[in-house]
C-alpha cells in the first residue's frame, strides 16, 4: 500500500483548496458575464422596439403627408380634373390601408408569440428531453430558437424540444424522435422553466 507523508498530504489539501477557490471565482465570473449578457440583450430588445416604433411612426407620417399632399393638389387643379385626382387619392388611401393591415398582421403575430411565451412560463407544459450535458458548452442552444428548453438541473444541463399543452402530443412527438434515432428521448413536464417530473412514456 502506498504511503503519503503528512507534508505531501497537506500540500495536496492546499492544492485542492486553491482549485476550489479558483473554481468558485470562475463560477462568479460566469454568473457576472451571464448577467451582463442578459442586460445587453434587454437593452438590444428595447432599442429594437424603439426603432420599430420610430420606423412605424415615420411610415405612418409619410403616408399621411402623402395623402395630404394629394388632397392639396386636388383642390388646386381645375374642376374637370377633380374626378381624376379623387381617384388617385382613393388609390393612395387604399394602398395606405393595405400597408396598415399588413403591419397590423405582423404586430399581431409578434404579440401572439410573446403571449404564448408568457403562457408557457406560467402553465404546465410538456417537452421531449433529448440530451443531458455535464458542462454548459452546448453550441447548439440559441436564445432565438422557439420551442426549445434549456434547463439547469445541478450539476447537469438538459436540452428539450417541443412545447406541448397535453402529454399525448408530447408522447407522439417523442415517438417520432425515437424513430429518427433519439432513442433515449423522454417526456418531462415543466413549469416556470423548471422540470417537474419525468412522465410515463405510455
């Protein structure tokens, strides 16, 4: 049996303590960087919303002023041209209405997306977990991907895809994934971004 001298044992303990301190410092740095990234992302989103509002305001102002200038021209023309100008202004108004309808549909889509995301955060949802990692070195995870969950369950990081309201939908999706080669995939329930339990596969 190998023998370790007391001096070597003390040195080994000191090295372990140093490594633990360094690990804690690195974890603190990672947490700080994550907070900083979240803050920058929040700022970017706010700036994006402000830019979108500014763009929409400019578009509405431009289309409104185009309609006013068309009306002003209509009043300045001769009486026999009044009918043609009225038709032109109607075309401008129709195109403006169509543009506003398209913008409204886009805004409704964005609104529906954020409402669905808020509902997912508050309700129990079912997702299919396909992978577990020990380290957070996952390059396939993106915050812009919809319908994915990336959850930390100490000391593991889990990656799940699909957000379903019912367990039957999740089970059907799981079967499709198993057929594609994800044989270890299973259904789990989540609430507020945390896994509640692993569900029965049947």
